[in-house]
C-alpha cells in the first residue's frame, strides 16, 4: 500500500502492463512526486539499486486525465485500475482491494485542478501570508479531455489546500506491500509464523540485496527467493539478543530499517513499508518470548550458563584443595583437622629445639 517516504513522496509497489495490450504485468516500484509533477517507476526501490540506475518509465501528472477502477475492462486481472494519459491507457494491478482504492484516490488528488472562488479573490492576495492562504475554502473541479476538448465538471465541495494535502499524506495508511504471485512453502518440522521479502545488508561488501525471509518457532532464515528450498542462512532465535528499529537509519539513508542483534553480528534489514517493519519486529520479538519465556533474553541465558560453569569449576578446584587428589577420590580430609595437625607438629618441633639447645624452658606457676 502507498506510504510516505523521507522526501514526502508517495511510494509503493504495483504491477504495470508496460507493453500496451500485452496482458503481461510486471512488478515495479512507483514514486508519486507532486513537486516534480511526475509519476515514475523503477525496477525496485532506488535505495536498493546501484547508484545512477535509470527509471523504467515516467508520466507527467498533467498528462493524466483520469484514474479509475478497471475490473470490468480487465476481468482476468485482479485489483486492476487504469490511468488515462493522452492517447494511451496504463493498466496497473494493486495488491488487494484496499490498496487499489488508496492508489486511485491518491492519484486523483494529485491530478486534480483546483480553482478558487471569486468571492475569495482579493486585490492584495499576493501580500497575504502562506498561513492565511491555508485557511481559504476552495471548490475543486475536474478537467476531462474528450476528443481534444477540455470539459470542466465540478466535483464534491471540500476544503482543498496545500495544508490539507499535507495532512492527507500524513494520514495515509502505511501497510504491507507484498508479492501476491507465490505462496511460501512452510517447512515440515515447524510452522511458519511470518514470511515475506525484505532487503538485507551484506556482511563483507555492505551491499543491499533483496531476500525472502521466513520466521518459525525456533529460527529466522532468508532465501534467495521463495522458490528456493535451501536457505542462505539460518539464525537461531536463542542467539538473538533483541530486534528493534534501527537508530542509524538516517546515517544509512534507509527507510523502514530495523536490526536483528545476535551474539556474533548485527543484521540490518529494510522492509517495504513502515507497517511491514513494525510487523516483523513484533513477530520476531513474540517468537523469542514464546521460546524463552517472558523477561528472559539471550544475554541473561548466557550469563546463567556462564555462572553455572564457574560454580562447577570452583567446586572442582575446592575439591582438589581439600583432598589433594582428583575428583574420583573418596577419601575426605577436613581442612580444620589438617591445619591442627600441622600446628601441633610445628609446636613439637619447636619444643625439641629449645630442649636440645638449652634455651628458655616453660615455667609453671602455682
């Protein structure tokens, strides 16, 4: 579904029929930029493509006359809508019905032409502040080009201005943008909790590649695609310390970025939308809690294992100090008795030395 990126552009994945009347839809990443007056699409999110990658296609918003549902025109294409741009019709396919409705509304708002009321126009309107302009009421009109003749028809009256437009953008629902073509195959030994495509940073080259992630009760792994049977890597959940939204997303210049922190490495993963990012964080955190129990993390478990190991080693060392023999010895020599015997022997030796040397003797007082 469409979401707003860092540059205040509306973005998301759609399928488009690039070759007219071919019936073949290809998945592309679309960006609606009202400042540049353009609707462009790429092979993937430009953040995941090499620098300098060119766009696949583009349409000026001024060339788009109408965007509407095309279910009747293309009954075999599910969740299909059409853009009328000049002499050509562009057919696009959304992920679901809600995604279709939101894209149609967003595109129609972007191409809408607004004309202010005559009563609101004033001679000194150029001197008004921008804040004052935002409060004006305007009536929206739609311009359709039929046979080369522009036809202006009024639409529903509403308050439309730049401030309201920015509010509408911020209120856009941020949700999952998924691939509807293939259904993931769950493993036979454990049930799949969540699966889908994300972009992951490499460990050595630090490049970003799109991978198919799959989360089950004990592990989270990623594949080259959903058709692969063998994962590229499997991360046991018992090694995961925490899963959280990445605090370095501004430095990395990545939207919807979260991190999986393990004992040996931190995995940086980028989702397709903010809602998808929070969904992954919630799913992985829930699987960790279900596996270990509430309030227990990988660090606490490792510290418990370390303390148990230290106690065991200390017990073996104390055994050697007491007995003087390996752990298998059954003869126990108490430390107190051993020390008293040593003290008595020293005292006897000192007494004998004094008697033989004629030194001081013990005096008994009555």
